[in-house]
C-alpha cells in the first residue's frame, strides 16, 4: 500500500545481470506488459548501443523491455512532451513510463490541462540527482578522466562524486563540485534541483538506501503503484523485503546531502542576481533577450507550453503574419504562460542556440511565485496553477478582443 518501503530485485537472472540495482524496475515494466496491466512501456534506451545517445522507446512486447535496462546519465529526453505530441496524449493507451522527477512533474502539469490522461499512465519514478549533456560528458571524460568516452560502460553519481567504469573493469572518480566549477558535470538546472525522489509518481525507485546490496529501494506512492508491485510480487516477477530502519535512514541522508548541494548551487547561481537593484536585474535580462533570434525553439521544447493555438502565432491576432513577435513580447508571453508551472526540466535551455540561461530566469520567477501562492508545480494532479484560474467571462472578453484586432488589420 501507499507508503510501503521495499528493497526489491528481479527474480530473473538475465534482468539482474543486465539491469542495475537488481533490475527491479525492468522486472516491473516487463511484468506490467506481460500481464496486460499496460499496453505499452515507454522507457529510455541506447540508440545503436551508444550511451551518449539515449532515446525514448515505446515497447509493446515484454521481451523488448530488457533493452532499456540500466541507467543513462547522458540522456535528456523530453518524456512529457513526447507522450503529448506523439502519443496523442496517450488517452487510449495504458502505459508504464519511467520518469525522473522533472518528467513526472511535467506529466502531472499536462494532465491538469487535459493533455494526458493520467489514469492510463503508471509513472515509474526514478530518483535523480542530475543529467549531463552528451557533448559536455564526452569532453569531460576525455579532459578530466583522461579516458576514451567510448570506453565507458557505466556511470554513477554518489557521495558528491561522478564515477565512471571503463570496459577494462577499472573505475575512475572525480568530485562533482570540482568538475562543475570547471563547467563540466550536470546541466545547470539539475545542479539547482532539490526534488530528487519522485514521490509525485506512482512509485519512487532508486539505489539510495540499498547499502551495497544489488537491489532497488522502492517507495510506493499511490494505489496504482501499489497494485502493480503487489501483482508482480504475487506472480514471482519481483522479490522484495521490507526496507529496515538503516536503509530508510541512509536514503534520507543521501537525499539531504543532494538537497544541500543543490541549495548551495542555487545560492551561488541566483543570489548575485536576486541582490541586484531592480533596474540592473532588468538590464541583465534585456541584454540576454537582445540576443534572442526568436527561433521558437524554447517554446517548442517546453513540456508546459501546450496551446494548440499559441499567442505567438499570427492566428491569434497579436503577431503579424510573416513577422516575428515584436520586442520583448515573445519572452513576456512565455513568462506569463509558463512561469507559475515551470518544472525546471531544462529543455528550453538545452535547445537555445543563443545560450540564453533560460532555466535561471524561469526558476527564479517560479521560486517567487511558489512562495507567493504556496504552489509547487507538478506535485499533485488536483492542485491547479494559480495563474490559470481564468473565468468563462474573461475568456469571452479575450475572444471578442482578438476578433476586433483582426477586423482592424
Ligand atoms: S531537473 Fe535534472 S536533477 Fe532534477 S529531476 Fe530533472 S533531470 Fe533530474
Ligand atoms: S520553461 Fe524551461 S525549464 Fe521550465 S518547464 Fe519549460 S522547458 Fe522546462
Ligand atoms: S530558443 Fe533561445 S533564441 Fe530561440 S526563441 Fe528561445 S530564447 Fe530565443
């Protein structure tokens, strides 16, 4: 039931060998598909065996699931966006999806907006302390570890260290902080991320608390998650034991350390800006907005931007056909629409060709709004974002205004 804490592993030797932490997640996904609980599994796997090229894969046969076993820290896939754009909101298909905390939060935000039918989706949450951009990771491994990036067979982040294992069996580790001071390591949004255990999912799975045992620590977070786990245990696909006090304490300690590291990065990245007088802060951002080529990349990548008819397109009457949005309009519209619901996923910044620190802006504003409205996006499907409470009357006034503007052109 919700709140249960387990150490779990797969009963299948092949899955235990190929997967990490006892292969419990792979075992659960395979069981969900084989038992007909879901029609498909959506998980990340290596494209052509390349660990720097993680892609989302939709699997419909239980034997395919093993291909997604193991952790990939160099995959920054846009899970929520892919479900919404390419699976038509997954409204008909029952799916189990592996997702990091920011992915789960984006899925929950989209579910609130009627874009994903959350009842049909089982969120298999994975603990996360960060992902690395593939190009940065390759450079870092060459420069800082003096190793060939293609020789890496696994990587891990633990005890504030980034550890790589090479094909010859050797391991090399470096301190995360030192790597990140040099511009390597995790994406900037990940460095500031304090939500490492995805309790908003149906279950939260990770290696923290397993104390060297080849097992996964699972926290059951919803009745849906509980049902899948109980059935997998009954069927013998998953072996579990209750997590003891030491395991729970170790997990809590690791989480606390990760949060402290993130808070230190947040302070370092944002305090300088927060302490600037208002005009200087505005100038700081205006200088960045001047760089923007209005390629629309950040809008297209943002999982929270979901409107079929965007205010930034001519159809809505605010932007002239054939022209880009004038002046600051592009960024003001994005900020007004997304800031209260930004889940700090970093997708916007990843795609920006002008290297504008977009996540810093959205995260800063989201922190202000979160404390003002006591609202953290993506934590609970029944809790609506504060800036979306528009009345029918207001919507009607807006439609009339758009019509008037079109007539005046
Ligand atoms: S923002 Fe980064 S650290 Fe946080 S959940 Fe997402 S990928 Fe993980
Ligand atoms: S604004 Fe950027 S960081 Fe925030 S949800 Fe959208 S893509 Fe993610
Ligand atoms: S991705 Fe960057 S350059 Fe493109 S519109 Fe967004 S902020 Fe501007």
